[in-house]
C-alpha cells in the first residue's frame, strides 16, 4: 500500500491545474520515500513572476521554494537525487547553473538542463523540478 503526503504553496495554478507543489510517496514503514517537486517558476501566490529579466535571481528563488517544499516533508536539498531545469534562452545557462551550483555544491544531484521555446508565463525565464529520496 502506498502512503502519500502533499505540499501546497497556495499559488493560483495549483488549484487551476490540479497539482501539488510536492508529493511524497512511500511504502509501509516509510523507508526510501520518494519526493517529487513539481516544475516551479519564480511566481508569487497570485501568479506574478518575480525578478523579471534575471534568470539567476529567478533560479535562486525557485531553489528556495523547492527547499521549503522539501522541508515540509521532513527532507532537505541533501535528499535531492535529480533536477530538471528548463530555460527559454540557452544564453542563461551559466547564470542558472551558478544558482544550481550554489544550492547543490556538495550534493551534486543528476541534472538535466534543456532549452525550451516558452514557459507558461512569458516573464518566466526558468523552471526547475526536483526528485528526492528520503531514507
């Protein structure tokens, strides 16, 4: 049997789209629980994009939001095993990579960064999702 715990950050999109910011799934006893953190952009609760024009600041905000979601599930960035980064301009890869390196310097999860045509909001420059395993 699978146990689930969900985290919501209260943004307007969670209800509209029908998703959770993060979800923890684990078997009996909770050993090796998996946490998936949804694709996250630098938006406030009303959906306004923060730090327009700065991929670095958006990435830093996103990584703090991911960290907060993990904390609600009694996990941390140290539990992250994989991140996926979507950016709309590959010229921003170094800025976003620097923010990622600051957050995960010694953790070094598997990471994929891809350029995409656009994100849900035209002011969002980067979106990040993460997977973690909590032992």
